[in-house]
C-alpha cells in the first residue's frame, strides 16, 4: 500500500512510498480499536474474523494463526 508522505502547496508532485508492515499493522490496530470503542457491546474483531472465515477468504491452514493473533490482540487491548 502506497502512502503519501507530503504534498507541496503547488501540488506539482507528491512524496510517497511503501512503508514497512509495522506501520500498516499499527494503523489497522488503531482503526479496529476505534471500531470497538464505537460498539463496545459487540466484539468487532471476532465478528469480522468469523465473516472472513465463513467466506473462505482465508486459507484453512492459516486459521489457527489468525485466531491466535485475535486472542493476543484482545488480551493486549484488555490489559491482561
């Protein structure tokens, strides 16, 4: 995913690049936290994961790793 870093006032060019995965992972984590804050009575991450697993978008062999990441993310978010 290409990200625009700056755009000069004259808009003749854009400075952009492909940042490393940790930046994108942090942005995704913050967005998921925002979604969860908006609907605290529903586990947004779990619902999203369930939908993607049901749609067969994720490889069967990756399910255990993805579920582990979800559990780890939830534990970190809850401060466990």
